[in-house]
C-alpha cells in the first residue's frame, strides 16, 4: 500500500508539473532564462555571448550579453557543423530513401576513420585533399563498429557522396542547395564536420526548418542511438563528453541518467551550442567563439540551465 501511495504521489506531481509548464507564458519563460543568465555561475563565467530560444515558426526570446555577439555576426561554429552536414545527407539521398548502413555508421562515428586532425585541413584546397592530407584517410579496422569521435567519418562520407572535388566555397553552395539557399552559412575550410561559419540567425533558421518538418532530420532526431562513454560502453573508444550521452545521426542526445533531459544538440569546440528540446517543441542557441580549452563544455553547462529555466519558468 505504501509503495502504491508513493507511486501515485509521484504521478500526481508529474502531472501537476506538466500542467504548470503548459500554462506558462513566454514572458515568464524568458524572464526565468534572463535571471539564470544573470545569476548562474555557469553562465556568468562565459563573458559575452548571444542566446535565443524559439519554436518552429520564429524567435521567441533573445539577448546579447555584452557587446561582442549579435544575431547577425558570423562566427566559427566548429563541430556544430556536423548537425548541418547530417541533415544535408538525409536531403541529398532523397525524401523517400533511407540512409544506408555505411552512411549511418559514418554519421554515428563508427566507420573506422579516426585520424582527421581539425587544424590539418585549413589550407586544403578540396574535400578530397583534406581527406588525404597527413594520413587523415587512415582506416582503423579495430575501430570499425565502435564509437570514435572524429571528423574523419564525415570527410570520408563526403568523398563517397561525390563531393571530393569541391573547395570550401563550392561545398557551402552544395549544402545550401539542399538545405535552403536562404541559409547564411559558408565554409572556411572544406571540412563537413567542423569547417563552417554561420550567424546565429542562420543556424536558428536551420533549426526551425527541422522543427517545422521542412527537413527530414526531424524524423531522425535520436534515431539509432549509439552509446558513447568509454569504459561504460563496450563499443565506445573515444568521446569528448564525460557523461553517458548517446549519439545519433551527427548529433548528440543529452540523456545521461543523472542530469540528462533528452535534448538533441551539437556543441562546437569554440562554444557554439545549438539544441532542440526532447519534445521537439523548442530550439535554442548559445553563440560565442572562444578558443579556451573546454569552451564547449562551459556553453553546454550554461545552455542546459537556460533550457531548464525555459521549460519550467524557474531560474536555476
């Protein structure tokens, strides 16, 4: 009887919390986020940044912290490029075509190409040049079928898709051809996994395209999840994330059992942090460009608190 009462109490609390969240106004949500940005140590330590939150139709709330970043300032987004390339692949293969097993393995970082160094392709002329530079094309049979976080998987997939002869500018044109010529994105190096520049406006527009169903990625968010934490997952070798997140088609699933909320994201090394809520209702962006070590982790910690504030109406 006691257990039944405890379970019933938990159910009622969940229902009440859900009902309360459903009645929140966007003004309440925005005020909670702004309070979190002002007071949470995880956010205060970031310095200047820009953030926005919206849905599948438009921006709902946004703010520039400091004067360095605005919605229309183009910055290097590093690994946040991966989510865009993953979406490109789904559009490229066709609306009614499922990705092949090889494509899935590449987009889930299990294809065995583990040697690409991020900075090694800054002066590469084409996608193929980047892949063959400094043994970036080295295949590791022991890593095939295992999660190994590395840009080599996307680089090989881009070559397989016939994009090897494209330079950085042409690669950007190709991506926009399938995701929308209205997206203000470009590449400063021919690396699908990390060479992109974008404005927060452009990336937000991309996320809205997902939420609205204009892009196929909406149906693939969280699909075929791969365990990523070395030591805890028998098929995980290398991961930059120290908790038990999963990985899907070129995006993370923030579902660690202790603090995860199931959001989908693609943090970049320089601190650009885009996300979509687990219920596919909201998107968010924390935009900055920092070359400090672990800049991406700092943005994730702040961004996750902001997302929680938005969803609950409570500052964190």
